[in-house]
C-alpha cells in the first residue's frame, strides 16, 4: 500500500457530477474509477480492491446502503462515504450504523472540506490496514508455531494463550483464560518455578511438569520474560515446548545404560567369582576326598572321626558355595526343556504354603490362563522363584510380622512376565542397584549370604530373560522376571544311556594327569583301593611320553594345566593311540570356557566335575573300562 496511489470508486448516476469529481480527485493524486449503477460497482470491485468508495444514497438499481452491504461482503478493507442530495436524519442514522461507513455528506459539497475528509479517511485506512496486516502476521506466527505462547499476569492467571494449548494440554484457549498457571504445575516442581521467576526477570529453558486436562503430566520446557503490561502491572510472556517425548527417550536411554552397567558389573564380578572358585576347587577336592577316605576307614578312633566329620561337612558346605558362585557365573549350563511357568509357580507356592501360612503371610495369585511356554530348566526357575518369595517373606516379617504377597503371570508381546509384589519395607534407591551383586546383603551376619538374587540374576540371564525390581522405600517391592515366549518345539529326547550294574573291573592301568599334587594323591589312593594300577604325572607333555612308551587302559586328565592342556593331550593321543583316546576322561568343575564346553559336547568325551563324588567317580571309571559309558 505504501507508495501506491490510493484507489477510489465513485458510484453515482449523475454523469456530470461524477466526472467533475473524478477530475478533482485525480489532480489530488488518486486513481479513480466510476460506476453509474450498483451492478457496475459490484463488478469493478470484484476486479480490484478500492481503498474508498463514495456512494450516492440513491442509485438506479438499489439504494446506496444496499450496495454498501453487498460490497462489504466482497472487500472488507474498503471504507465508504455516503453522499446524498436529500439529507434526512433517518437516512443519516441508518448509514452510520454500518461501521464501514465513515462519513455522511450532503450535496452540494464544500469541495475543500470534502477533499480534506477524503485525505483523512484514506490515511486512517492506511494505518488500519497496516495494523491489520501486522496483526495478521503475528497471529499467523503464533498460530503456526508448535510451541505454546502465553501471557501470565502477576497473579499467575493466563491472560493470553495460543491455540496450541489444546494440543499440548487439552484445554481450549477460552477454557484456559483466567485459570491459574501454577495450579497445573506438578507440586514437586513449584519451588523451582517460583525460584526461577523470583531470581530474575528472565527465565531460560526452565523444565517442569504441568498437568494435562486428562490428568497426566506433560514435560514442558519454557523460556520467558517478565515485561510491563498494558495495565501498568507486570506480565510473564513465555513460550512453552512439550518435551515429553524427548524426556521419555532420555529416560529409556538411561534405563538401558543402567541395565548395561549392572550386567557388565555382574559379568566382571562373575568372572572374578569363577576365578576364585577355580582356585578353591582343587584344594577342596583333596580336602573332601581325603576326609571321605578317612571316614570310610574302620580303624579311626571316635574322637578323630568327629573332627573328620566337621572337616567333611565344612568342606562340603564350601563346595556348595563354590557351586553357587559358578552357577552365578553362568558356568552351569543344564539342558533346557519346554516348561510351564504357571506350573512351576504353583509347585513353588505349594512348597512354601505351610511357612507362609504360619508366618501370617497372605499369598494371592493371578496366573494367566493359557500362558505360553518357554524353554528352561524347571529346577533353576523354581530356585529363582523360591529365592524371591523367601526374600519377600523375610522382609515382610521383619517389617511388620505379617504380609501380603501377590504373584502374577501374564504374557505381553512375546514375553512371559512373572511379578512378585510384596508389602514389605521396600528398598532404598541407593540400595536398589546393588541387591543383585553377590554378597550384598542387609541381613545380619549368618542370616544371609547375599548370593540369592545374584544367582537368580545369573539364571534368568542364562534363560535369555530379565530380572529387575521396582520399589520405593516404605511402599513394598515388586520383583519382575521376564522370560521369552518360545513356541512348542519337537522334544529332542535325549537317549538316556542305560547304566546297568556293570561287573566290577580291577587291575586296569590308569594314568592320572593333574598339576595339583593333592588331587594326584587322592586319585591314586582311591583308584589303587579300587584294585587298579595307577600312575600320576603333573603335566601333559610327560603324559604323552608315557603313553608312547607304554600301554594304558584309561587316562584321567585335568583340562586346565600349565603347558599342554588336557584337550591338546586328547588330540595327541588320538594321533598315536586312537583306541585309547576313547578312554580319556576329563576332570572339570571350575571355569569351563565356551570352547571347552563345545569340545566336550562335540566329542561326547566323558567328564567328571571336581570336587569328586567318589561313588560316581568309581562308577564312571568302571563303566568306561567295561565299555558301558554312562
Ligand atoms: N522383597 C524384598 N524387599 C526388600 N528388600 C529386599 C527384598 N528382596 C531382597 N531384598 C534386599 O536385597 C538383598 C539381597 O538379597 P539376596 O537374596 O541376594 O541376599 P539375602 O537374601 O540377603 O541372602 P541369601 O539370599 O543369600 O540368603 C537383601 O539382603 C535385602 O536387603
Ligand atoms: Mg535371599
């Protein structure tokens, strides 16, 4: 508009008057069009927008007021001056009721005054148009932002909100106006909002939660400024962005990192545990073995026998802990079968029923019917459930002498979820991450080893599942086990080797290969007692020399030894004495690497875990010698 010449339309059936007026206005610098009736005026207005129309009160085809009514519908920006030869109060009043009509003039016109009026009208129109345009621009900006723009007065009331409030908070702008902004802020976030507002007149990227109309909380990030408002007070104008999704993604990432951290931590602890177990296992084998041997003797005096029993039971207990450590370190891979989780839960609860009842524990179950199955080791899963239930029982009892436990199963998205919700004391946030660590316990000395949950974690990880806990201090704890849904598979029946009571073989020539003198000594004693002819060596290289030089019926070898390993020894034996290689028995029991495990299952080579169960050792060796490999 600026710089452009204003355009005026004259609508009057008086040809001479219109052309005179046109001349005068053109001299004044206006562009002027003429219409002698309403119809022509309408068609001209359809082609262009006039800034001003000077309309005669009485036209051949309609009244001036009628025409203005029609024109206003086409072009809203045009303003009008009505001109008439017959002034009447009535017509004047009618005219100015229409707000687009600026003035009412009677003929004959005082031309100087009239031109003045036109000038003013045009100028006012220009200003209004600019104002309108700029308003339109800002409205467009604000309406099309995805962020919410708002103005809040010093009382906290919304005095302006852009329509985005509906998308973000579910309120229409009309509903929101007059409401108090602070009423929606999450109670925990009010102090930080107050502080941000009080400390500075400018708030930058303040994050807080604000309530949606349907009750949930939206994560908002807002930037704003306190400015003087039109009423002489202060208002906060600010822009708010909905960052809920971003927050959720962040939280998810954090959770993933936390899980990765826990599992890597557990893995390294597991490796250490397995290493320690390895170191303990060998000497333990001798301790248990010799205690066993001595206990079998008839000539041991009673007082010594009692001491021996203490040594024996103590070392068996240590062996149990070592086994648990190895289970935690996931060294104990047992064949998985198709299992029914509900059934395992029911069995576990049945086992615990008496204890729970006598301790005032109310157990409720909610087991999904038709729960899909998974592959697992029922005994191990039962151990997990038992540990979790026993923990809950201990904690609830300690907190209030009774308790409620809810056990639920459900299948969600290919996952079987089993939850154990108790109303015990809950777990403090700083403890929450540590409870799965081996030896972490809050129990008194002697009341807990702190191995329970770490073993559960190992077992569930081995089952390709997840074990985690949700808890707040004072609000109970919920332990959740998730297992993958696995479709029913052809049950691969393992051909169970039938071990008949084999006849007892004696007099076999056996070579024992082990770097641990205690183990050598023990095996020599046991096997010699069994009527065999036993040689021992402490490394595989020497074993190889002996094998080349003589004939043996059986080789009993450790796997992990300095220098040549038991597996390498086996491969070498295969080369020089193939039939003997079928009578090599491995001793395992500590850290079985994946390679070793693969090797053992591939070659189906017999192996016996340390510490030894003497009866099994004797039986297995006998079986091998008679060709009845169990
Ligand atoms: N349901 C529960 N409520 C509150 N705390 C629990 C709950 N279950 C476990 N905990 C906490 O986790 C710790 C570790 O549990 P975990 O089962 O690993 O060991 P423990 O029960 O202390 O000993 P263990 O099971 O070896 O006898 C417990 O000492 C206890 O502090
Ligand atoms: Mg426990």
